[in-house]
C-alpha cells in the first residue's frame, strides 16, 4: 500500500513518498539542497540516492566508490554486459547507462514495490539495454545464460546483512557460471570489527574465483570504523594497482584493505 502526497513543499519541492510493502517501509525523500535529488530509505536505512538531473552524480559514499572502480573495471566506450543484484534506487544502472551507452544491463530486484517506486518517481526506463528481473537472486541467477556477464555487482541486503541465500558457496558458484572468462564479481559487504563477515565473503570469493581484493573508506580500510567493504573477485589477475589509484581520489576516497584483513 502506498501513501502519496502530491502537494509541493517549500520552494515547490515534492513531498516525500511513503510505501508500505513486503520488504518494509519505503520512503523517498527529496534532497534539501539539490532539486533533483532523491534518497531512498528502507525501514529508515539509506538504500540509495539519485539525482534526476544528473545520473552521473553518486552521493552515497560506497556507491561513489563503486563508480570510481568502474573506471577500471568497465571502460567507457566499450561494449560490456553488467548484472546488478539488487536495484534499490537504481543509481548505478542509471549512471552506467549515461556514461557507457554501449553496455547492456540486467538488474535483479526481489521487491515489485521497489521497482514501481523507481519507475514512477526515479525515471527508471526499461529497454533493449536495460532489463529488470523480479525475484530472489538465488533463484534467478541460475536461470541466466552461462558466461554472459563481464561484471556482476552484488548489492542486495536485508537491513545491513546480505541475505543468507546469497552468502554460500552454491550461490557464488552460480555467479561464476554467469561470468565470462575474465569477468569480475564486485560485492558490497557491511561489517565491523572483528571483520568476520568480510573474511567469510572474501574466503568464499577466493575459493570460487581464485583472486580477491578489498577496498573501502580510509577508516574502514584501516580497521578503525564499521562500514562498507567492497570485495572484488575474479578468475584472472585483478588490476590491483590501477584500482588503488582509481579509488584514491574524489569526494569519497578509498584505500585497499591489507591482505590479512581478507583471510588470505
């Protein structure tokens, strides 16, 4: 059930949109500074931000770091195929579409309400280069064609935890099956000291794919603060030094995690 208020607030800005659904309470909140900005909250937790006027603007820190990593993993102008596990505010698919027009993208999102919200309020538009599949990724990924993606981005959560069905060796093996020969898997993890969740997922990627590297905000990378850790796995050697340089700058600089933090 959705409760919408179409009245304009101060300065003509739209009122928040509130939706009650199976995954919890969805709230779309207008940015107080940028007229086109919208923040998606699920049960009070930020699950994405988009700028309707500038799809390349990534405000959420870990999403901006993914965007920086894509400069290495997904060169602009190249043809590539990307799988996003978790839609949220669809900020990354919109950014990829705007900066890499030759890329094809598939998004798996389990909540129909999240998809409708993005279509009605965030200008999500499906087409030949962007398809959206509804369902649990643990069920959908095995049905995808083998060796069909250059990059898989895992960003699906229940609260701050990756769903259990997306956290075992069987699912990781299905992700590998869906990747092309030199494909990569970029997984978002939320963790805190003693970093057991990070180690668990890193070891799984290492078992399944062979190589793994992690990066995050400086205080997180240095083990001083809880937050998002981004794990990159692949069957071929990873571009570690290029990745280090790519994520080091910008509004949300990141550092690579030391190998001992990844259980290796």
